[in-house]
C-alpha cells in the first residue's frame, strides 16, 4: 500500500515539474516598428503603439 501511494505521489510530482518546464521554454521579444531594432520592455511601455511583441522559443 505504501509503495502504491509513493508511486502515485512521484508520478504526480513529475507531471507538475514537466508542465512547469514547458511554460518556461518561450520568452517575449519586443521590436520597434519605426526603427526595426529590438527594444527593452521599458521602452515598449513608453510607446506601445509603435512596438510589437512576439513569443520566441528558447534555443
């Protein structure tokens, strides 16, 4: 009985860790529409109408 509970617990924890890893494999990249260069997040907040954000995979 203890082995069954331990097996279920380990399976559940591994699923949680796996799901968290999948979330962190992308990041956001911000680009200025006026100049075409990549900008920081703070610059994006200053002029949101002239920047766009894309999600990128970590490679």
